């Protein structure tokens, strides 16, 4: 598959990146796969960030010793990480409910199928 838009302006052909071979064509749902990949990456980053915060909070909790201010800050970080994970999981629930209401499928927003002309 050659992209000839470059050829219109400069008289040459541009080869698409090899990674585009992992996606379907536009009419077969390729953009939906790309959106799903981006969502999966964002969810993974959110989970890793929460895990990293838990580790830092645990280290801060252990190194606080008898300092009540340090213990309080460590607990605050633990609570913030838990709240972040609740929001991350809650977004799945909200997306499922909206998907059922609007599209009749719980995974409609998490597994998009873009219908293009």
C-alpha cells in the first residue's frame, strides 16, 4: 500500500510505517483498534502510576518512624492512590452503563467500532 498524497506535491511515494500493518484497514475497523489501543495504554499507565504511588507511600510510611507528620503524609498518599484506583475502575463502570443505555452493549465505549463511509 503506497500513500500517494506526498506524490501529489513532491512527485514521490511514501511507504507507510510497518507498524500500521498491525491494524485493519479503515473500512474494517482500524481506527477503532487504534482508539482501543490508546485507551488500553492510558489504563495501564494509570495502574502503574497508582502502584508507584503505593510503593512510595509505603516507603514514606516506613521511614516516618515516630514523626506523626510523616505518617500523616504517607496515609494521605495511600488514600489518594486508593481514590485514584476507584476513579479508574469507576470509569469502566460508567462506560459500561453508558454503553448499555446508548448502544445496547456494555463494551461499546471500551471496544469501539467506528463505522466510516
